[in-house]
C-alpha cells in the first residue's frame, strides 16, 4: 500500500511541490521567519498593540504607523506581529493534541483489532460527520469564547484523520517480520507499540499533521473572525480582519488586507512545507516497501 | 468502515454466486445451442445472461441503498444524541444555560424547569426532544421567543440560493478549469491555472469575501457589500459576490481533482487506442477521458456541498446576509442553544444525506465499481 495515497492532502499543492524545489525553500524560510517573529514579538512590535492613537485612526501608512492604523487607531504592524503568536500557537496545540490522540486511537484499533477496532472506527466515522468548524462553534456555544474551547473542538475534529492514517499504517506494519520477531521474543504489546511501531510510522503521521496545521490555522482564524475565538483584546489575525472590515468600507483597507495576506501566505507556506515533507517521507517509505 | 466493507463484500459475494449460477446455467444452454445451430443462438444466450445479471444488480442497488440508509440513520441518531447531551455536559445547570446568563428568581427557575421538563430523567428528555424534532418541532428560540422552525424557514431561501449559486460556480468553474488544464498538461494555460488554483486553495472564504468586497464593491462599486436584496434577480445580484467568496476554495480544489483524475485517465491505453483511430481530441476528452474520471469528481463534489454549507457561516457574516449561517453565528454569541442545536443537526443531516447520494451515484457513473467500494479522494 502506498503511503502517498494515505496522507490526506490539499490537491492544490500537489503539483507545486514536485517540480519546484525553490518554492519549498522560500516557503520553509518564510515559515521559519514567522516562527522567529512570533517568538520575539514583544520586542519587535514598534508600538503597544492595544494603545489607541485616535488621531491616527483610519489613516494610511505613516512614519509612526508603518502599515497604518485600524478604526480605533491601533497600530496595524504591531497587532500583526503580536497576532502571529496566537496564529501559530493555536494550530500548534490542535496539531499536538490531535496527533497524540489520533495515534493512540489508531494504533490501538489497528493493533488490537476486534471489538475495540469496530468501536473506535465507528466513533471516528461519527466524528467525521461533524465538520471542524461546526464542532468548534458548538463547543464555543457551550463553553464560551476563548481559545480553549475551539482548540479542544478542532483537536477532536482532526483526530479521525490522524487515527485513520495511523490505523492503516499499523495494519500494514504489523505484517512485517521485525514486529513478529519482537513478539516472539516476548516483548509486551505496549513496548512493541511505543518503542518500535510508533517510531516507524511516525514520519508519515507527522507529515499529515503538518498538512493539518494549515487547516487548523484557517479554522481558528475563521472563528476569531466570527468573534468566537480569541478574547477581545488579544491581537489576532482573524479578529483583525473583522475589525478592519468597517475601516475598509470607509475606504481604508490596509488594516483588513494586511492580516488577510498574512493568513494566506502563512497557510500556503506551511502547506508547501508539509506537502514537500509528506512527499519525501512517502517516497522513502515506497522505496523501502 | 470495516462493518460496511464486510457487509458489502458479503453482498457482492452473493451477487457473484448468483451470477455464476446463472452463467453456468446459460453455458449449458449455449453449449446445446452451439451444438444445434451455431453462433446466432449463442449470442442470444449471452444477451439473456446479461439481462439476468443486470436485474440482480438492480436488486443489489436497492439492498445496498437500504443498508447504507440504515447505517446513516444510526450515525444521525448518534449525532443527535451528542448534540442534545452537549447541554448537560456544559458547565452550569441547563436552566441557567437556557436563561442565557441572565439571573432569575427561584420561581422563574422552577417555571423554566417545568416548561422544559428538566425534572424528567435524561433519557425521557432526549426521547421527547428527538420525537419533537422528527415532527418538525425544533423548540423555541430563547433570543426571539419564537418557534425555531419559523425562524429557520424564514432564513432558508437566501441560504439555499447562496449555496445553489456557489455549487453551480464550483461545478462550472472547477470542472472547466480542470478540463482546460488537462487539455495540454504543462502548457501555458495549465501553468496559469495552477498558480490561480493554488492561491484559491490557500484562501479561507472570509478572506476571499474581504478581497471581493474591497475590489468589487468599495473600489469599483459594481456590487453591494451588504444585504441580500428582494426578488429573484435582485437577490441573485446581491448574492454574486458571496457566492464567489464561498466557492473560491472549492473551485480550486475541484479544478485540481478534475485535472488529476483526467490526467490519470489520459495515460491509459484506451485513450491511445481512441486517438490512433483518429477520433477528434475533444471527443476523446469528453467521451473517453471525462466519463471515466467522473466518479472521483463526484466524490469530491459531495465533500464540496458539505463544505459550502459550513462556510456559509463565514460568508453570510462577512456580507451581512440574514441566512442560516449568520443566524448560527448570532445564536452562538447570545447562547441561544435551541437554535444552535437545530442548525447543527440540520448541517449533520445534510452531510449524511449528501454522503448517501454520492454513495449511490458512484456505481451509476462507473459501473465497474463495486457498491460501497468508493475510494476516498
């Protein structure tokens, strides 16, 4: 079974990755830059992201505000820089939780089989009936706005994709002689799975998780845009788009367009990197089997 | 999934058993026919055999449809249970939740408990809620103090029209762009479309909405940026930008899927045979390539519909349209839970129904495919 087909990916990026390695380097560089900016955000931001300078409200770029200010006179550049923190932290949390949970569920289902497999596969199928955004909205309506409820919801919503992949890989992997050898030597199931099986299927799963990162970023930004994500004063790209929309209708588009661009470019960058990685991992896997 | 596969493989096994029984009978038949008079009679035996086989395939389709429908009904039931029990899993007691955070006197709380039957055991409450839902009684909105069903039906036409327009756009632009790319892979058109679809796939629908509003309604002033209009044509005019924003991501996705499916088909031998027979290229593409690629494209279209339904939340909020999606957003903000429950159930139902339709059309588009063995794109 080819692992290339197992990794769920965005069809749009498939053609980009193969022929153009320079695109991968640009995107990897950009992704690294975003991470550095997010780490150093408080020192890089030229102004307090929540300080409102009403004289600068609805003005274009100036020396004081390089990317202009939004409708309440808050510096767009500073909000953009500090917004990169929630933009990366949220999806990262989703990816970590969904990967951990998905691997646990998938490996357990694939390794044990039997009733456990049917129960887990059935519940994954049920989860797939809830689109991620809908589940997040449901959670927010129950537990209130903030980052915790959406992250928990999206982690749950993305788990089936990881667990299906992990289950498939486990089923393929447990046929291999080295695992049979460990079993014959009397290693416990736990040891075999944790020390040998998971490290071997890890790269493929991480490639899927990198692709999921882009989806999670879009979903979280969408929630913030709806006002259901981050708390009001936290700078966030999705919330900035929402704030900037009224300024845009009054003819000052920068505070809405800049975060839009940031979202699109970051998503594209992380996806190209993920696709490239998935490709390399899958190629290696194909060559080995 | 394992259950489904097991069940359908059993079905196909029985089908092939009956088919082989038929074929062995008719082979006896044809043997005697060949012995008596020759080729004409044997061809008649072949056609009668295929008629028998298609009849058994038709009953197979119904059996498969029934099984799949039952399965999806179970999914729906489980989903409804999750949606209903969510209120009880939430922090705080349900009656404070139903009050929407307002404080109330103990008498009022008791009245609410009585009105919503909160003193009944949980399964009784769930059963009451479920039967009410099945009878079209979706409860009462806390925010509007009106039946949820009326609130939903008032908002449904706009949302349906938006989704319909977006679906048409996705089908026409997505398949069209994929087709254009597949005509000359690696050519200029293909390269340009590749860049365009890649941007489309990386753009969330609310970002697309902002970009479209800026260009077409603020700068150019061609389209309104808010409101949904009245009357069919005015509505279509108001919904043009929202439909574009809604469809952009899926146009890109469907274009890529169409291109990939058609390219996979183009490399097959039957296409080379068709070309070598001198069949014009556009007929080769239409009859030999696209027809065979249609199955995968249909699977993707099913996903598309569900995605469109969920994304209406964003697009309707961005364009200030009073549809179901915006209603969900505003209801979540004020914790109007009966509305949230009803809309969530509606979306999950659409998801389940679309899946059923895709499962059933797949073998129609590609008769070689065994029922239930649709490959996930």
